[in-house]
């Protein structure tokens, strides 16, 4: 095994914002759909998650994190997977465009 003592420590500033999220301590099923969830059930769960996000002090940081890491699952920063994919597609066509 290699000597991990030489590696840099974690940069907590990159993820510490998550401790301030309105979702902290909530059940993850609020933000991540169960296998096979579709239609009105999924829309209701997504809207409930977005309502939590609207009250969150780190909404913008969370959203940008999800976009920059291409987070494939769940509601992050008040956006669903589909909404994030659409923003990323627009950014590819128009670099520098602000988040919608």
C-alpha cells in the first residue's frame, strides 16, 4: 500500500456548504426518486424537493455543484435531472450563459 501521508488533505471548502443546506438531515427519498417512479407521483416528489430548495441559503452553490459535476440523479439546487441536462445542453451551445 502507498504512503497516503504525502497526499493533500481534503479541501473542505469544496463541500462544506452542504452542512448549511435546508435538506441536511432530511430523508434522501425526498430528493431521489425510487426505481420506476413516474408521472404524477414523480412530479409531486420533485415539487416537494424544490420547495425545500427554495428556502435554502446554499441553493446557488448546490445548483452550480450539480451542474459542474454533471450530477445524474436527484433534485439539486432546485433542479431535476432533466432541467440540469437542458441547462448543460444550452451551455454547450452558448458558453458563458447564466443558469436559467
